[in-house]
């Protein structure tokens, strides 16, 4: 074979550089709606947590939930109150969110809801959002909690510090970023 024919054959056999498509949109139920109950009627206590409040400093556990292992590379992850990602959600008092890698290492932790302060041991837990009982769909982004790559799971614990505790449905909404969004982040 002549060198030019060989070069042409090699050029044709090269792999084309194709843009990698972002992940498909996914929705995962993180918490199921739990009806309102008076705090003193909630038996489970979050002994490792302490709330900054003039009511019960050790929060009660209203509900818990956990996602399966997920991947969100090239995507945004936010919270919503329905599968379509169009309705908001409600919580009284707060949701403690923890993010774990597939090997079980905790890589992120924050609270969402109406709470002045929350501690685990001597460590403050950051508030991921404004202090409120209600949130719009996709208002709360989990980007600051997620690992840069690899799979993760999200664990949620709804806590109450006095009065009544409750939560509406809460879904993780994983939405691929558009190509323009990804370029702006780089």
C-alpha cells in the first residue's frame, strides 16, 4: 500500500470527536408527604443534633428518606414538590440533607427549612436556602453538596423543634445542563 493511501485509510478510521450528551432528566422521590403532628406526639428523637431554639433543642424526627445511587455529572440537582418539577414543597421545621459517595463517605451536609441554627456535635450545619416553611419548585439547588464526579446518594431527615412537624412530598429533580450552561460554568 502506498503511503498516501495508508494515511487516507488511517484518517478515515479515526474516531470522530463527539460531544458527550448530558444525563437524562431524572426525578426521584426523596420524601413522602407526612401529615401534621404535634411535636410531643413524635416519638423519634435526633439525639446527635441540637437546634438553636427556645423550644425543644433536640429535634424530633418527622420523616426520613433516601435516594438510590445517582449520577449527576453535567446536570443540576434541585428539590421540588412533584414529579414534574413544577410545584414547590413545604416543611416544618427543616430537612437535614446529607450526601454520601457510593463507598459511604459523607461529602455534603446542609439543612433546608425554618430553623435558626443546627449543630451536630460541635459543628454548625449550614442552611442551604432562605429560612422558610415553603419553597418554590427548583428553588433549592444541591450543587454545593454534591461530589464533582461519581455516584452519590442523598439522605433526608425531616426534623421538628416544637409546635407541629410535617413535610409535603419532596423530589430530587436532576436536569441536564444545556451546552451553553456548561460553557458558562467553565
